[in-house]
């Protein structure tokens, strides 16, 4: 995490910068602090700091997000919401400029890494699903042309999906048709009522990833 903006402003009595903030918000069509919070993806607590002129205590990444949402430069935002006059504080101006350059560098680096990771993810997923994507359209066409086409022939094509889920650490909650004790934490009863431990039949598979529940299995009461 990047450090706070260490610009050492001269201490003065607390000033309310709300009017300045509302003026900038009006220029970009934001009517509430909540809208600004959502547009900048920062907390409303950070916006309160800005209104109180405590910009020097904020993370540079947070100030950068606010400057982008308000469509003003980082330097202008800092000079507007602090008691610093940038023209008379060359050291502060230099420090802020250095922070801006460092932020821009890190942002470019992040964007490059994100693109590389996305390409690697897509490539690895394609390698696993390649056989399925190549054969499934042909199998689907054959099934459309012949209503008697046995669905069992499609089962081998689903193996790459099982391999992908296994690679991601995702496992099924029981199997379709299995009779298991009812657990409301992992099972969703499709109709009727059941007590914990009652026998139910799995109708649709659920999934979990480690300790995280992704989707409860849908179950029905056994007859």
C-alpha cells in the first residue's frame, strides 16, 4: 500500500471544504457524497477527510481516485482541499509531483500484469477445454439430426469441465440421484419441508471451493 501524502502543511484551524467539494461535484454531475463514493470507489470516511482538509493524511491512491472522479488533477485537488499554496511551497509541489509519477508508474505496471495474467488464464483454460469446444458442436448437431442419438455419448466430452473444476479446487456437493441426509447449509429443498438429517435425493449438483459455498445442491424429499 502506498504511503500517505507527506506534504507537511502549515497547521491551521479546522476548515470546512464542503462548499469546494460540492462545486466540483456539481461540475461532473454528482449530487451526493454517496454518488462520489461509488464513482471513486472510496469510502465515505475518506470523503469526510477531504471535506475536513485532511488530504495530507490520505493515501495517494485514494486521492488519485477522487481526482479522477472529480476530473481535476492531483495537484489541483490537494491545493483545493488543504492549506497549502503550491506556488509558495516548492518542496510540497515536488513531493506531490513525485507521488503522481510513482502512482502512474505503478498503475501502468498493474495494467500490464493484469493483461498478462488474463492471457495466461485464458490460455490455460483453453488447453483444458479445447477438446470439448472442438467436439461438442458436432455432437450437438448429430443429436439434432437424430432424436434417437444416445445422450450417453456426450458424457466423455464433459471430462474437460471436470478437469477444470478440479484445477480450480471446486468440488461437487454429492451427485445427482444420490440419497443423503438433509443439511440446510449445503442443500436447497425444492419443495415441502425437511428436518436436518432427513433423507433427500439430489436433483441438481451444488458446488463448493474449499470452505466457501458457491451454490447449494437442490434436493427433494425421498418417497
